[in-house]
């Protein structure tokens, strides 16, 4: 068992470096769509009708969240079976290669599909990276590690905003370089038209290079090596994959309900049934472990890992509920702000989208680095409640006082980003404490990523609210931001750990 005074090894530093870069590039790939969505969808739709870009944006983001949820559970399961490092390599390759493939999309549905498939790797990276680092480092380091983890994802948003900001002024030079390299005029025009969104996506394949460093230098978690579950039959593995695919299909069915013109009764009844079915499918591997523990003898490795913790499944549900509140705030509110900035800028500021993402992400980076170290002093529940109140207050003030794209807009955007982004350091610290090593990657992958399914439905509601309110972004986003009130109630049911240690 790891103790608080366990030494920090060179392998732990290498794992932290690899995971940090993986999380940062994960954030880069997450943030890229908010920046290219308007030119990309405008190009693919031809002459879009009013509200059509917003509709496809909400569908693509919802599909992304479903893919990320599936990836979190799938790669979490792979991480508990194959090892944290090998599964992390696969997750990075998936999100880098499929994001680049989006640059070749010929229709909105193709772009949305590729976005959803790339999200498989993005969802998996978080669960694997958190499990690997928390298991290799001593408990005394976990608070600042959680803040660092949260800052990495948001630093990825900063990176994509900065590169996008630099990309547009350099587009003419890039076009000239492509001509000089021998590309035909038709290819160059195709790659660089409509703000060069295709080329920007294709160039975003660069995080794939990280896998060479991980494969060569990063060690496997010794906790995983000690507690891994071996001897599972292929029939058992396939049954677990089938359960997760069933959960994915159910979640996709929910998205399709909102994509089609159906009555509200059908939509909401189907949504509730789809969520129940998705949860059943995603929880299949955890239920399998639970049944093994129940039927195994007292000397079983599974029994040793899970028997003292009869609250595993309820804690999976609790982790999901605590995760979905900040995820809804991020994806159903703040991810719409770059599009709102475009509306307020009225074409006067070409970099309005990238500036909005940049300052919001900077606020989140500061928050994760400054707030998370206070979690041990003030308690997990206190910090979560503080972030809920701050996010709700700052968003409502921002959305209802900003009337044009100016300094006040950027200041309030940064302040809102501080509170909205601060949750991701908290989640990185708290979720690993809820689950044993044998199923930590899978359980926290479920908790965090099933919250993304809920956020996907909330994102679709933002699109619907925009239609109802005549594209009134402040009113639609203010309505969705009330989710933080639910967070204030949910945190009362969370275990009140102060200096929590990872259970074996």
C-alpha cells in the first residue's frame, strides 16, 4: 500500500509529464470545434437558414459528449485490463487522427460523426491519466496534482485559442507555401477556403507524436500491476464490451430523438428510457465485478478489493451526479460563448471567438492552480459549494450585463471561466478517492463520462432554447446555468473527506 511518505520516483515524474501533455492536447482537441464551427458549418451547409448553424452545432457537441462518455468507460475498462499506459497510447492516437480526419468532411453529418468518434479518445484520456498519476504519486502530493491536472486541460483551450489567433494572419503565407510545395490550385483553395478550417483540423494531428515518448519512457502503475484482475475469459470481455456498446447505442438514440422532428412527449419519454438503458449498459462491467466479488471466496483478489466497500455502485451514481453539474455548465453554457461573441462583434473583430476561449481558459487555469490546494484545508464539500455559487453568480452577471464585445465582456468571461473551470481540479482530486484500485479507471471513467451524456442532452436544450427565444444567447444560457443550484443540493450527499487517501 502506498503511504504518504512514499518517495517520488523518476518514473512518476515521467508519467506526470506524459499525462499532463496528454491532458493538454485533450483540451486542445476539445476546444477546436467551438473555433471552427461557424466557418466549417457555413461551408458545408452552403447557404444556411437562420438558426441552422446553431442546430448543427448543438447536435455535433451532443454527439461529441456521447462519444467522450463512451470513450471514458471503454478506455477506463481497457486501462483496468491492459494497463494504464497502453490504453493511454490508444486514446491519444484515436483523438489525434480522427480530429485530423474531420478536415476531409463533405457534409455536416460527417463532421459531427468524426467529432463523436474522436471524442472516444478524449474521454478515455482523462480517466487513464488521473488513475496513472494518482497511483504513482504519494498521497501528500494529490492536492497540487489535481490542480495541475485541471490546469492542463484548460491550458489546451489556451493553446488552441492562441494558435487560432495566430493562424488567421498567417493563412496567406501558408497558402503561398502550399502553392510553392506543388499543390494544385484546386487543392489549395479547398484546404484554405472559409478561414482555412479544413487545414487547421488536419494540422491538429500533431499530438499523435506524444505516443512515442509514452511508449518509450513512461512506466506502468505499480498499484495496477499489484491489483490487476487476471484470468478473465474472452467471452467475459466480449460481454462487457457488448454492454458498453448497448449503452452507447441508447445514448445515440437519445441524440437522434432530438435531431428529428418529433413531439415533446415522444422526445422526453424516449430520453428517459434512453438514459436508463445507457446507464445499464455503461455499468455492465462494474456489475460484473460486483457479481464476481459476491460469488468469490474470501481469498479472491476481487473480493479483497471490493468486499469492504458495499457502496461502490451508489458511489458511481454520486460521482456521476457531481460531475454532470460542471459538465453541463461547460458544454451547455460556456462552449456557446464563442458563438455569442461572434454575434456581439458583428463582424468587426475577426478574433472574437478565439479571444473568448482564450480568456475563459486562462481564468480556468488560474482557478485550478489556486483553488484546488485549498480543498484539504476547507474540505471537499465547501470548495464544491463555493464553485457552484461563484459560477452561477458570475455567469448570470456576465450574460445579463454584456451587450457588446468589449473589455467588460472579456473581464466577465474570464471571471466566469475561473469558477466554471475550477471544478476540474476538484474532480481530479475527489473522484479517485471514491473507488478501489481494481476498478478505479473504469468507475471514475463512468462517473465523469456518464455525466457527459446528461450534458449532451443539456446542450441540445440550449439549442432548443435559442430557437424559442429568437437566438437570445443570454436568456438561453442563463436558464441552463441554473443547474448550479442542483449542485448545491447534491454536494450535501458527498462523503466529507478532508485528507482523503486512495483506497487499495
